[in-house]
C-alpha cells in the first residue's frame, strides 16, 4: 500500500500507534521496527511533544503528539516523525523507511 508523502512527517498526518496507558512503549515498539530503505539500522531520540488535538482515547479528550528525531545509519539527514499514542490504525512505514 502506498502511504501519503507526509505520513509521520506532519502533525496533520501522524503515525497512530495507539496504546494510551502504554503509549511511550508503543512509540518505541513502532520505532524499533523501522529500518532504512536498504535495511540500515535506525536510531531515534524523543524531542518532546506538540500539537494539541481532540481524541476520545486521551485523558480529558485532548492529546499531544510525540516528536522523534530519527537517523538512518549512513544518512546525514535526520528525519522528524510525529507519533500519536492515543489513537490506533493499521501501521505503515513512512516514506524512506521500511518495517521489519
């Protein structure tokens, strides 16, 4: 399946990993499944939260997105991904990544 170019790269189209109570763990589980386009190792650093949004799954009906800076081994360009730990849909790899 083809994903939108902004999937994960935009706060308007975050990666919805779900998990509310286990949100940070769900973030990490997803990020640990990513590889570079040729199977390269990936490392990531959480950079904070942003972007209030409504979610019936979040406490008091409002959630925040988690922001991660992601590096693909051998690539000098770091990518920034937005993850939603409140809502869940089928997961895909953002453009430039594969999932194991």
